[in-house]
C-alpha cells in the first residue's frame, strides 16, 4: 500500500502525460559506486511469494490466507520458489493491547491468532510475512502503525514466526525516513529471528541511495496499478536505480498485477518479464485460488524465473529506447546475457539488439534461447539479434556467446 487513492490517480495522470511526451523514461546515471550492503545473509536472490493487497485489499481472513497457502503448494508455485505468504494491511485490531502495548490480530478475521497462522504456513513449507507502517497508523487507518513501538512490534513478529516484514510509510508525522526505517531495522536485528525487511517508502527520498544499510529491498515508486501505461512508467522509474541492486538488497517496483484482469496476457507477459529481468521481488498479487491456466503459464515460467533468481544478481538496464521500442539487457552467470525486447506500439515492430549495446564483442558468435517459446534459435548469431515483436508484447532471450 501507499498513499491514498487521490494521489495514486494524480500520479497515474502525470505518468500518462509523460508517456505521451516520451519523457517517462529512465535517465542515464553516472553512479558507479556500489552502496553499502546490510550484510545479514537474507534475500541473496529476490524474494518470491504472494501478498493479499493487490486483489483483496482489506477483505482478508484466516481462511483466505490458509486457502492461498495451500493453493501455492497445489499449483506448483511454491516449488518454483514462491514461498512467502504475506498478509498486508487490515489484519489487526484497531488499538494496541492496553497492558503490554502489543499489536494483536483482529479476532473476527483471524480467530486462531497470528502465531497459529504462522505455524500453519510453516507447516506447508512456506514462509510467513506481515505488514505494518512506519507511522502512527497503517495506510488503511484501520490499525496502529509501529512508529515509536519498533522493538515491541519486532519482538512480537519474531514470536509469531514472521519471516518477512513490509514496512509502509503512512501517517509518519513528517519524521525523516532515514530515522524511521533505521529504527525498525535495528529492532528486527535485535528480535532474535532472521526476517526479510521490505522498506516501502514509495521512492519519495530515493531509498535506493541509502536503504541498503537498513533493509533487504526498498520500494522505488508509488503503488502499481493494473494498467499497461502505468506499469511501464513504474518500470522506467525503477530502472534508474539499476546500479544499486545487489544480492541481499533489491529495488522493488511493487507487487505483480498479473492475473488481476486489467491487462491482456501479452501485456502481463511484458510486466512479468520486466520484473524478472530487473531482479525485482516476484510477489504475486492475484487470487491464486482461482488462477487461470494463462496466468499460471506466465508467473510459472521457470526459464524467466531463473533469470530473476540468477545468483549473479545484476539488474538489467534499458540499453536502447527508440520510438517506443525498448531493448533491455543484463549479464547472467556463466558469461551469459539476457535481453528483453519490448514493443510499446500498437502494431508489429522489427526490433534489434546489437552486441555493442549488450556487452558481447561484436565479432563473437552467440546462441540464443527464446524463454517464452522455450526453444533455441536454429542459426547462430553474429553482431545482433533481430526479430519481429507483436504489438504491446515482448521477446526474451538468453544469449550464450561462443568461447
């Protein structure tokens, strides 16, 4: 969650304006310094899982979370790496426990309590995530935030078996985010449990430049919306900070919208491909219990997931952008290179990735693997790869240069 809907709508309108003006594009950064890393051994590859917010928002319950956890297992998604079951806002009582000042679950929604729910999730071989805010209230306003109660809440979360904390930014009294997010970071480290820490600061104070000292991932943008133009705008904003991503510390352009109905399957394929190549957290945001075969084929593509989870951990960059045709590229382990060709146009476009743009010597032969067709190109390539890309679609390849 992020700011209230009025602000989201305003940002949406601004993004559309800039897209039409071709200005909602990443700028070239000269930053070469790799930032200080919170060395806690957590999140050495981007986290994968599910969150309740994008589809259900406040309409959550213990039964829903349990059903979703079981669905992650039964669909095979858990086996692919989708391990985190993250409960977003609206899970708690409206006020703290009077005597101990602890957060407590809404007993109407979660009658067994959070510790029991965490145990159930762990029993399925999954991990348990929770939400709070670095303010006086969470973004829904329905429950207390953790500002001033960081150690109390971190200790409570650890006692419940929490593995992931999303820390939002609402009702923050204008306090410097460096102070607020550091406080929870310190508290989690003192909690006695290894907990992935997602800093949801909305990109307001450019957390990519400083948040790696405190957390394992940080939001670089405001909330995503299930819309083609806004999804691309968010992807472009996130791309600016590619140099700051590294194993254990990731740029987060927000959760996936794949399967929620606002885009076509081709557009969702672009969405998932960009998130994968950007080493973004892959947090499913749809109703997994009612997932379609088409959605499962997108988020369950093992070859694309492998790009996201590649241990080298280097976020891809947009190396060319010409006439609403984007070429993304990034290095992978074993001297391989991943490329993504995104056609934003409403008609077929021929697109080319040049070796000189993607880090392969121009005289090198390379062999290409199509990650969405799951097939190898028959002919070795030299100097470039050229393909036709359908409208509002993409092509994704892994290139293996000859030795």
